[in-house]
């Protein structure tokens, strides 16, 4: 995959991760690019050809199981080929979500609190995400070469987004409450204790339904409706 195609594929997921965690989107994209060689070295099952969508070399099981791959590791100071189980995902969004679970741990707080992408890259190494002393410099080089900062939200942007999300939650709760009230008002079921009285009131035309003929027994009574009811009962005089 070409670098720009790869960036376009995962940029939105990286931005969503930044909203959740404060980890710069540019850093997430650079990590995925470095880990996979721009998606050209994703773990693929050596027996079945199953794709893993694993952007960060996470081992173990994922939402879509795992894949088995050969990799090079050092044992007793000797480089050996070993079969490793890598987590498998259904798509890149799931892979970034899995990566998020790692960087949301307490020991990676300095990465999330970094003021710049460059500082976040350095903190990744300091927090022991990687053992390569040149890891931060490699990430920073990718960010600069491909202009990845354009995908980052500023701290002000994140604050605004957080406020908008809270406003949306408040609005949704208000709409839900209004809907519950409306459902109660439109409840056609008459309570047992009121059934006989409602039946008499309907028979004597003291209470009539709306234009559709519905009594709406749970709806509130307006002053207008109360006046009409009292008048029908003959309590207002002539």
C-alpha cells in the first residue's frame, strides 16, 4: 500500500482515538506506518492466509481470533525463527481500538499528556513502549515527512469537542425524558381503579375523546378542558 493511501485509510480512526485519549493522531498513524512498513508487513497466517489487520504487532488473541506467523527473536544471544500468535481484528478500526487499551494504561500517562507530537514520541520510548533507542526519532521523521500533524486536533479543539459531546448527551437525555412523558400521555390503558368512572364519564359525555376518538387517560387536564367538564356537569350555572 502506498503511504498516502495508508494514511487516508486509518486517519479517521486515529483522530477518533485522539478524542478519546489525547494521543496525537499523527503519532498513532506514524506508529502504524513504522510497525507495518506502510501496511506492507501485516501479520498474515502462514497456514491459511488469514489477514490480521494488526497494525501494532499485538500478540495473543483479538476480536477475530489470531494468526500464526514466523518471526525473528533472540534466544540466548542467538537470532532464531519462532512461530508467534498475533491478535487478529476485523478491520483497522478494531486494531487501533486495541492499541488504545494499551496506551490508556496509567504508565503511559506521559504520552497522553504530552504537549506536542514530538514529546509524545519521546515519551513512548521513555515509558518502555519500544526498546529501540531510535524509535522516537523514526516516528518524528515519518510525521514530518508526510505532514501528519494536519490530522491532529489542538487542545482547544478537543475541549470544544468534549463540550459538544456533553451537550449532545444532555440533549439526548432531555429528548428521552420528553418521549417517556409523551408515551405516558398517550397511554391508552385505563388504570383499574379509574375504569368504572371513565366509562360513566364517557357514557354521559362528560369526557369525550380527541378528534381521533382517543380518551388519552394519562394526559394532563388543561384549564380549558376542566372548564368544559365542569360546565357539562352543570356546576357553572347557566
